[in-house]
C-alpha cells in the first residue's frame, strides 16, 4: 500500500512492524495485497504519529464519512508549512525531549522573518504566550 510505504519511510517493513509491536509477516501480507486488520492498522498509525482514523480510512476499513475524517498527506502538510512554524514546532519538541519546561526555555527568535501585526511570527511570540 502506498500509504503504508509513505508512512513508514525511510524504515523498512521489518522495522515498521517492530516499531508498531507486531510480527513482520503482517507487513509482508499487506505488501502482497492482504487485508489489514483494524488493530494492527491503528497500532502502525500510532507508531508513526498518524491519526488512527486516517489509517482505518486509507486502508478501506471504514469510509471517510464514517470516520468524519478527510485523509491528509502529512508530508505535504509539512512541506507547505512556513519555515517559522516548523522552527517553532522543532523548538517545542526539542524542549520536550530535553525535559525543559516553557518557564525554563529561552525565548526563541527567527531573526528578521515576517511578523504578524502583533509583532510575533504568526502572533506566536513565546514570551507573550505564557507557554
């Protein structure tokens, strides 16, 4: 399935199966056109940060209407995001990984990039948000 290949990239199927907590034979069956079961589809989505409902829709287990969910291509969303939005998200995640709280973190700046009327990039000045 193209969605699975895109989701797990650059991992191989064996790595993806291990990361999702199931046997690699499941990935082999999917690659050969086998039908995914809901539990494993959801586990794979969660392991790679995709929405579980997206997995169920893309894999044909439920319709988009049933899930009230329009599947999105996360990579395309990331590619279309403004650099300052991505940078802010990266800072947040790095702080989370390092155990830095928002009170401990240094305010971040992206230099002379475009700012909103409120003065911050997209109005997201960390100093003013209290986050």
